[in-house]
C-alpha cells in the first residue's frame, strides 16, 4: 500500500506539493513505488520530489497552507533570560492554539469530564483552588496542582521533578489513575474521530493523523506561552511600590536577619529557577521524600520545587501539600515553625540553633509589611488574558 505522501503525489500527478520534512529515504521509497506504477501515474524523478517546496494541501481536508505553522514570537521584559525552546518543538501560532484547545479538552479524560484546566484554573493563576487535586473517579491526590505560568524556564517539573520537559508533563495527568485516568492512545483516537482536531493538527504539524507526540508538543507550546510578570520586579521596584508599608515590606524581604526571602525567590523571577529545596515542612522528610523519590539520592530527601511568588493572592493554599491557607501562616512557619533535618536548606539552617529554629530579628510590623509587599506581586493580565482562556466559552 502506498504511504500517505505517495498517495498525494500519485493520485494528483504532482498537483500537490510534498512535505519537505519527509526524510530522504522516504522520498526514495516513494519514488520506487511510483516508478513501479509509472504506466498508471507517469514517472516522477527524485529531483522533482526534492525540489518540491513546503506548499502543502491535504487531500482529506482540502485546506491549503503555506507551511507547518506560523512562527510565534514572545516579547519578554528586558531583565528576563531568553526562553529555552526545544529545537524539535518550535512555537507556532497554530501549535499554541491547538494546545490551548487540548488544555481545555475534557475528552482527554476517561469519562470526558475533566480537562487539564480543571486543576489549573486561569482564575487561580493556573493553580488549583483545592488543597489536593481531585480526579475523575473521586480520588484525592497527595499534592496540589502547581501554577504553570513561566514553566518554560524550568528544567524539571512537578513538585518532585518527575518530568524533564513540558512535553513529558502533559502525559502524566492524562494517564494517572488518580487524575484523568485515560490511555493516551484512547485519547488521540477520540480526538481523531472529531471534525475539528485533524484539521488543527494538520495546520500545526502538516499531518492530520493525530499522534501522542504531536499532542504533547502542542500542549507544551501552549504552556510555554503562558508567561507572567510583575513590573515592580524591574530595577525601579522600590520606587514603584504604592506606599511606605509596601516599601518596608521589600526591605524585610531582602533583610537576611528578617524575611531573608530573596535567596530562594529572586527579585527578577521570584523563584530560583524553580530549583528544589528542603524548606523544613516535615520533621521526618523521608516520609515524603520529594526529589529523592526520583533521584534516589539521600541528599535530595525532602526537597521540593520552589514555586514563584507571583500571583500569591490567587494561588492559595500554599506548599505542595496545601497546608497553609494564608500568607500569615507561611510567614510564621518561616519564623519558628520549620523542622531541622540533614537536608534542610542552608538559608534556613542559618536561622537555627541546637537543632531548632531561632526567632528572627523582625517585629510584628515587619511581618505585616512583608505580606503587604508580597500581595503586590500580582499580574492581572494572567488572570484576564483571553489568549489563555477557554476557547469554548
């Protein structure tokens, strides 16, 4: 049987252009099959195949496009490092739009009731409002869904780092029995049976046959496009704060004897490249090993990903297990509530004595000022931007 690209060339006598992305040996195999059928189709030479450009037309869809997606450019603030984008998954307008639809697509779950957006709500800065995320079968997970804004700059994903790329990330919740509980192969079969998705995949990847790889790539493109900034993190941060309370809060944030927050939450991204630290949540961190559960390294016991402080007013409850409902609880925890263990972050260890936390040199007013500053780190455009909203509404 002729492959799809050979069918196009054979049945239309060169009226349709062939994908330039097809490998050379595929052209050669196509040529051999066509040559054997030259009495029916006429002779196509290798040179003709190789000179055909990327102008394509899918005979099943009939919609001509000029290339496999329109390149998408992201404008970043001056102090932001370049976004790392995989060479095999460049961002395109069509790919991101497809990923947006898939992000909100409930067919990816076993009973067609839950989409990725069900646990990453735009109204909650793409975090979950529940302490623990709840799947389609009513099972309650052991961790809350992380905010996903600015995830493009991370190199490991999930609270415990179990995924190495956004392309991997999107496949975990679909297949998880606790979350969406669906086979990825059944999921793409459902997508393939629709009228809309084969066309969208074709426009994004020049292939109307839906694959797990391209589904993951499209969703990863959409997630990379979700960026969030607070322009008070620019060099004029202190000057832009609205009042003296917030300005004092910034000073507490940067004071090593008080808040001492800036080591793990830098003033540019408000995270340390989403790195992993043991912040003393558990007296015995081996009961919830975090990163060590993936690496097997005893030095990683109790380490979890450091989230960004952006949009804190929307992302409660806080910590990977949602144990804190308010920022005041978080601040008090970092004062004298954390637990000391062998892998405790060095930035917390310096606030201990004889194996116990030592109260910092801050006052009640300092704590209030710090919270006043933290809630200024908000990006309303993340919550309201229609390009990240549900395309079905």
